[in-house]
C-alpha cells in the first residue's frame, strides 16, 4: 500500500462473530465514500466469541473475496493505536438503533480524546438489517433456526458446523 493510499485508509473494526449481511452492507456503502477499507477483527481475550479470530478473518476474506478494496486482519489492543500503526486516519462504525448510538458515541468520544487526528464516521445500517446482530444470529443458529437471510451462505454453513460440533461434544460428555 502506498503512502497516498494510507491517507485514505479507513478501518472498520468489530468482533464480526460472525459477519452478517448488515456488516457487508456497511462495507459496500463505505466503499462508495472511501477508496479502501481495512476490516479489523478485534481479538479481545476477555470476550467470549464463538469463532476464533483467525476463523472470523478467513470467513470475511472468503465472503468479500470479490472486493479488492477490502483487506481483513485481526488486531489486539487499543483501536486508535492500531489505526496509528496502519496509518489510518478514519474509523467507520455501523449503527442499528439508538442503543448502538449511545455506546458508539461513547467509544468515538474516547477514541477522539486519545487520538484527535483520527475521525470516526457513523453509518446507519440498511433498513433491512436494523434487527440483525451477530448475537441474535448465533442464538437463532444455536437453536437450529435458519439464518440464511441474515448472513452469507458460507457463514450459515459454518454456524451449523460449529453448533453441530458443540452438540456432538455435549452428547459425547453424557455417555
């Protein structure tokens, strides 16, 4: 990546556990504004995730393989420090509801205090995705519900596999 590209780099951070169609909508719309997006998969050892960071990165790369202006990697630590290391001057965050705004506003304000040179841009999710969250998708999938409408087919398959593994382990433990 050239220095010119670094100055136009925006980082879209999140746990993406798993990536949903709402996340993909933010990426596609973000690319209308920004020439390049780096999806930064947050690795927080204190947070319990269904998929390991490398699994989430792999899924996102596969889902967005047709988009050369999107890169994906995982990171740990403070987001603003990661942005500085990457040479990014902007963060993009998706919003679904008022409750998202409160949390994101607080985080955006803290990030601005820590790194005033890095701007945060908030994007409303597409109207068809307001009710979708990774947590809700995982809950539906864990109860054998169909999530095909909410996530790419690859992700739906990986969710089925993940929860099938869990059932097999549970059944195996009872024997």
